[in-house]
């Protein structure tokens, strides 16, 4: 009986890791702080309630004398008030189509300029305007045999990405939204069903107000009511013809800054772009940005000049350097 030769062990080629280090990081708790937090405020109201005027006044207060940016979907309405609102020094970007991806591009352009505040007047257009989210859902539905429910998979992602970019802008945000009065039939003391004014309903995705740190509604008498506030100074507060800078911007900023320090997003971009960056340093930077909820921060790609996000840029550089190694 012949004897078989002993087995030969051959070195196996290294296998590429299937674990994405960026997406599958550790869950790490950190001390809570308000460091780097920015104002996120929405104003909703019907036509004639003073949304643009009040929003500009608040934005001017947040800007504290610096120029700020206005993403204008209201056919130049903001520019009409340039001489009427004390301290309001701003530039406008007129928009004529309302694809949610265009708002992300506009925010990236604003971040590149370095505006400390951006006002979106109004956010409603990116929901139900031409090429807005609802249009995107209809377009996507055609890929699924007209199934609108399936269309929300694509259209909903565009809406989510837009809101993420808005919330991660490296400055303060003021967003106005068109709204209609919400009437509910209720029984009065005579047993009759009568319509009762229950506030206003924003023309945006349901629950949009929960995305903002402070949300308020205006009526046609320019009376403001806070409907949601993380800032204790505004809870349950109503203001008659408010001075946006004095009554809203100042107490909001005072609360955000109490015991907190500023975070310079530009420093993160510089670290990501550094010639001395390594895969390990970029992964650590990604974790810091992730902990600050700033991965979606919009910016123009330093090499291509195209809109991207801070998280995507760090990840791109880190992956490229690791591949090169």
C-alpha cells in the first residue's frame, strides 16, 4: 500500500476585511455638553402672519452684526425688508426649483462662504413645490409600476438627507414654513358643533417641528406662540409682535452658550485635508465628528468642488489612504 505524501500547507492570500470601520464603530458614551450646539428655529404661519419679517429679525440677532445668508424661495420677499430691519445685513440665493438635493447644495455653498446664520424662506417649497419631495415620490413611483408607497423609499430618503444637512449646518438655522389654520369641530355649551381654531398646520412633512430645537407659530396678528422649545425661556411663552433679535435670538444664544464652548467645523475640514493625515487619525476624527452629530455637515469637496458632507469626505480620505498602504 503506497503511502500518501504529507499535506502541504500553503499560505493563504490576505482577505479584505468585510467590516466597515466607519459604519461599525464602537458604542461609546461621552460626557454630555452643549459644546458646539447651534440654534435651530422654525417659524410657521399663514400668509400675512409676518414669517419673513420675524425670521429676518431673529436671523439678524443670531448673526450679531455679521452678514448672513438667505435661501429664498419666496420670489425676493426677504430683500424687500433690507432697509427696515435693524442690523439685518444679508445676501440672498434665489431658488426656482425645489429638489431637496438643491437645498443641500445651497447649504454647502453657504458653509463655504462661512455664513454664521442661514435662513430658509421657506422650507415648505422643498416639500410640495416643483421638484420637491412630493414630486420626487411621484417620479420614483413610476419605477415601481406607479406604486406610490414604494416611491417613498427614494423620495423619503431625499427628504431625510435634506433635513440631516439642515440640522448639521455649521451655523445657526432659521426656517420659515407656510401653514394653514387647523379647524376642529367641537361641541359648545349649547350642544352645537362649532369650528374651533386649533393653531396652524405646517406645509411640510408631518412632525417636522420635532427636528428643530425651537418651533413657533404666528397668526395673522403677528402674535407668536412657541409650540416646542428645548430652551426653557420659551416654554409656554406667547409674544405679541415680537422683536426677533431681542425677544428670541438673545435669550436663545445666552442659553446655548452658558457653560459651553464653540466648535470650529473648519478645523475638522483642515484635519481631514492635512497632508499628514493617516488612516488611524482620520478614523479618530470621524468618531469625534460623529459624537458631535456633525457627520451630515454640508460642505464643498476641497478637491472636486462638488457638494458633499463632512463625514463622507473624512471617510473618503481615510479609505483612500488605507488602500494606498
